[in-house]
C-alpha cells in the first residue's frame, strides 16, 4: 500500500511539474511582449529628453536600449521553438536579465554609478505578476542582478563612491523587501496552485471512479431481467428500467413514467392491492413476494411479484419506494394448469365411478355369501374400468402439455358407437334420474376424424351436466348429421325458431358459437347436438358457459367447479371444430358442435 501511495504521489508531482512548465512557457509570451513595449517607451523617453531638455545625449543609452530589445526579441522568438518548450526556465532568466543585467552593463559603460531601482523593481513585479511559479527562478534572477551590480561597482568603484553608506544601505534594504515580497507571493501562489492541482486530480479520479460505478449500475439497471422502479407515495413512477417497460407492455421507460401517474387505479386489477402494499411496507419497511394482477398498457392482465422497501431521509420522512418486479404469469399459468389437472381428473372420473358404485351397491343388497353376476354386467364393469384407464392416460397427457396442451390420437371413429359407450357408462345415473335417452345418430353416418376417448369425454360431460342441473324425468336426445359451411354461414345470429326453418334435415339445434368465424375446415362437417327439455339457461349465462370455473345457477350447491364445459370447448377446439349453446329459461337447452369428416368420408 505504501509503494502504491508513493507511486501515485510521484505521478501527481510529475503531472504538476509538467503543468507548471507549460504555464511558465505560456506566460512568457505576454510578459516578453510587455517588456518589449516597456523598453521601447524608455528609449523614446531618452530621445525625447535629449531633444526637448537639450541635455547631452549619450549614445551608449541607445546601444543599451537596442541590446535590451534584441535580448527580449530573442526570448520572444525562442519561446515558439522546441528549445523554449523544453527549457522555459532559461527563457525566463533571459527575459529577466535582458531588463536588468543588460541595463546595468550599459550604465557601467556610460560611467554612471546610478542604481536602476525603477527598472529592477518593475521587471521583478512583471515577472511575479505574470509568471507566479518556480519561485526559485525568481530568486536566482534577483540574485544574479545584485551580484552583477556589486561586481561591476567593486571593479569600477562607481555607485559606492557616489552614495553614502547610509543611503546605499537604504537602497539595498528597499530592494531586499521588494524582492522578498515578490518571492513570497510567488511561493504562496505556487503552494495554492499545487494544492488546487492535487485536489483537482483527486476530484477527477473520484469522478472517474464515480462514472465507472455509475456505468456499472446503469448497465445493471438497463440490462436487468427484473423490473426496477422508484415510485412516490402518491402513486407516480420516478424511474423505471427497460425490463419494467417490457412487463407493462410499454415501448420505453419514459412511457411508464408518463403513463402511470395513479398506480392504484391504473395498474392494479384490484385497487385494494395498492393499499395492502402501502400498509405492509409501512409496518415492516419492506415487502417481499407481493403478488398481484395488473393491467398492461394494451389492457391485458398479467401476474407480478414485487419486492420493495421504503426510502427515508435522515429525519425519517418518507421519500419514495424502490424495488424489483417480476412477471410471474407463466408460473401462475403452470400452477393453474396443475389446479386444472386435478379437477379434470376428479370431474371426468366421477361419473363412471359413481355409476359403477351404484351397480356394486345394488348387488350388495342381495342376500347370500356368494352373488351371481350376469356376464353382461361383468362386461359392462370391465368396459367401464378400461374407459377409466384410457381417461387417466389422456389426462396425464394433457398435464404433460400444460394448459391447453391436448394430445389427440385421431382415427376414423364411429360416432354412434362413442355415444352408446358414454350412455352405457352413465346408465345408472340416468336410471336414478328417471331420464329418457335417445341416440338418434344414424347408423350410416360417415366416420369422423377424431380421438374416441376425448369425444367420449365430451358426450359424457354434456349428458351428465344435463342430468345434474335438471329435475328427474328429463328427456335427452343426441343427434348428428352432415352440414355444410354455407349452412353455418347463413344461420349466424339466428334464433332457435329461425334455425328450425333452415334447410337442415331434422335440425332443431343451434349453430355453434355464432360470434366466432367459420373455422378453416372442409366444406362438409359432422354436426352433433345434445338436447334436453329441462329448465333451460339464462341468455347472459350462455355467453360465458364455456369459460373456466363458470357454473349455472342451478348448480350453485354442487361440488363441481364448472370445469366440464370448459374441457368440452378445449377438446372440440383441438379437433378444429366449434361448440355453442342455445337456451332460455323453461325451454330446455341445445348444445351443438362440429367435427371434421374422416378422409374419404361420404
């Protein structure tokens, strides 16, 4: 650490010396220019004195002025050369001694013993004012002038003979204090400059480190996978990073801060979630794993999880909240896919298991240790068990594909046989409900291209729903026919009475989902209906009947979760068909769906 600190100090000192030499070099040019003009005015003064005062003019003064000008001009020229840039100290001495030593030599040649105090002090003042660095050079220039003066006067005995010792000592005392003041001012100025330079270097280093740290933070802020934010207590965003903008479906962080100015009303699906967020962070100072549903910029809804803390000033006053946000929509969908798998398993297995249980309990009431079971009943139980196994395998495949990931094993399927199988499995339930069932699917109906197990689920759900949601004595009818895409097209938006008038053989059924477009399917399809004469369904309930977890008003006390019709829509949609319903209170219900014909079907 000491070596490193010393290296930095040496580096800083070297940098200061470079700056000091450059400063001295740059200031030499104006100083020399001023000195040239000064020398020129002195020359003009001497010439004017000789002309107007009529005193004897000594040519040595003219020669001395010319020598001074030559010396100063030489310094002026050398200042622009590489020599001047490399040795600014020598140019400084040349400048100073051109004004002082050359004049002293000129006075000696003229035999004058005067002390040029005015010239000296003016030269020292110029160099101290314009070039206040390297105080040792100033001292050397002053001592050089003084040594030259003493040496010349000792040899020629000029000023020592003219002035008394007392007066001479006064001149030297004045010169001493003048030079001392100049040198001290240069020394103190240079000390201040050195400290300022060192401080400036430290500040530059600190700023560089700050810029590096800020660049690192900015990189993390801009490239973070999680949304980073700062928000005010009144619900405005102060800062947001690109990840937060992506979560919100905005084009830029600036759009986030401009758009969301009332977070609790604009962002949260449930506005009370913002109040819970504020209450939690007020109690503990932080929140973690705070999950909420929010609106994106396009109006869609996603799930988020927030981690945040309250930022306060030294007095404890709340400034803002800052934290991280993560889009957990996929995780929530995966979880829902698992709530969905469990309920689908329980829903679809309930009906066949309940039917088999009713048969077993019926045989249990018979007397005797051994009970003879007819082969037809045994075959029915084996058939039901095999159907349950196929159903479990199908549900496992759905779960592996997560939400909506149906795996279809399509083949040529006899639709009438599928309906008979579903009705046979539900026969105990229909007997208990005293229901009458008719299978009107024609024997000569062309085969459909479908998954037989999944179609069994559709018919089973539609029939069992009708049994559960109506009173005993229900009449159930299943029918199927060939229908064209044009017949579906012309019947869009028709009422049940209008559909009965359409040229569709034996049709009293709805066209599926009148609001949806006609699917990309062949011109001919199989159209299936499951019709009952029960209590019916309200029109406003029909609109959402196939949504997840929607139940009819007749099933408010049922243990079901409204999953059956949702699964029917998923299955029919996976086959490329549509499903719909037409019903009204007291008029029964008709569920209809389309399926593609098998290849080479006729």
